[in-house]
């Protein structure tokens, strides 16, 4: 029996729409919506979690209690089992106040029974899509439906969240290019609407374009020496972000991700002066 509210996509594959979209294939669940009720009474044997942000496994412990084995990638399994790890990591392992933590990172721990890297199932296969988190995965079902988690932001989501959280934006760009190379008929993002192959390619092009735009903005802005805080402020202002403390800390991680990528490619210089980190475009 399918979860309550499940909508058919192709073959045996369907999805449950919600704040986070959840997939379902003949007993296999992919991520969970925020509520537990859709899964009560459904046939469940496996839950695959795309990454270790709590909005993607809100009902994970309940689904596991209903008989499902939980699968997550090695690099994200610890965040699924202890969401506090993700929260602490954002603050260099210091303890943040509640005001500074995104609600999407706060959730009930869920034990992980097996690693995605070692999981094999005829109903679906795992696609490594790192960047949003280090262990982020997608799940491609045998019916040609790709559940992409938060690897790809559709254009409408970019409009609502103009600086998508990423620990490594270059990894994100590589992952969305990989998505574009896959053989699938329907893509279901973690947040947004299912779309066909042609629409997915348009969203991928837009995602890469926006990443490139932010990189070019930083290259121009950092022709003058800027501190790390100034770089974060400049990108946040360009993207029209609010001054909410939780939004600020999400931006800190993402902008540092851009800076680290560009430093690694030799586009930027970094140095410390007066106990502050400074950045400058090379050349």
C-alpha cells in the first residue's frame, strides 16, 4: 500500500508532495515529508535519505519504527543520527544559540542501518551528488524518475532562496552537470515541482549560470581587499538576503564555500592582517 497522498509519476514510482518531497517505489521511501501520517499503514521496507539535513528525514525515526531499514551516505550518516553535528559544524563546533540556527537543521535523530555506498536494490540506484553536503546523493528509480534532493534548485526556488546553501558550490556545479548527463524521464527536486527531462535541463543551466554570476561578482568585488565579513555582506546584499541571524549563518557557509573554491583555483589570494582574514582577486 502506498503512503497517503502519493501521486503517480511512472511505473511503480510515485511521490508525496510536501515541504520536502518524498519518493516511493513498492516499499522503498526516498526522504520523508514533514509529517508522519502519510506513512502509517503503507508498505515500507527501506528509507533512503538524500542528505543529512533534518527537513529530509523529519519522519525518519517513525518510518524506521514502522519496519524500514534506513540508508544514508557515509559522509552524511552522522548528521542523520545526530543533527547536532551539522549545527555545531556551522559554528566551528561552538555551541550556537537557537536564534542562529535554521529550523531546517533541527530534527529528531534517526539511526542509520546501512551506507548508501554499499546498498544495492533493483528498484533504484544511488547517484553521488555532493556539494550541498559532502555526502549528498540522488536516487534514480528503475522507472526513470530521479529524486535529486537539494542538489538542484529550480528557477522558482532560486527566486525564493537566491543564495542556496552549499558547502562547496563548485561541487554543486559538477553535480548538476552530472544530473544533466543521466538517463531519466522525470526529475523530482527536494523542494518544488516534478519536471520532465527538457525542463530539468533548463533548470540546470539556470543553476550553473547563477553560480557563475556569483563567482564573477566576487572576482570584481575583491579587486579591492575585503575581509571575510565584507565578502559575506557584499554577496548577501547582492542576493537581497534578510538580516535574520539564521539567514546570516547560512550565508556564511555558502560564501566561504565560494571563497575556498576560488582560492583553490588560484583566482583569489588570502592573507591574515590584524587578526582578520582578507581576500583579493589575483592579477
